[in-house]
C-alpha cells in the first residue's frame, strides 16, 4: 500500500495542516491537491521545495514563504 501526504491539506507538520500554518500562501498556491513528494526534490543532500504560485507575491507573502522554507 502506498500512502501519499497531500502537501497543503494533510496534517504532517507538527500535526497541523500547512494551509492553516501558512494562510497567506495557500490561496495563491497552484498545487492544492499535490502530494509532498511532487512538491520538492532532493538536490545533493538537501531537500528543495518546488512551489508554484498563481500570481506575483507581495512582500508580506514572501516573508511567510521564507518562514515556511526555514
């Protein structure tokens, strides 16, 4: 059995949904139903997120994106 965690909608980070932890990012995300494994990739020994946005981001959204990536 293969189990996929949906990036924004499943509880997988501190038992919280990312859409609740980062409410400014979720509405402008283009990947609402994608799994975690499809939203990033390994580069050498580091995980790199591949997030796609529907529009340009305002500074307050970019600040939340930085917080998310950290």
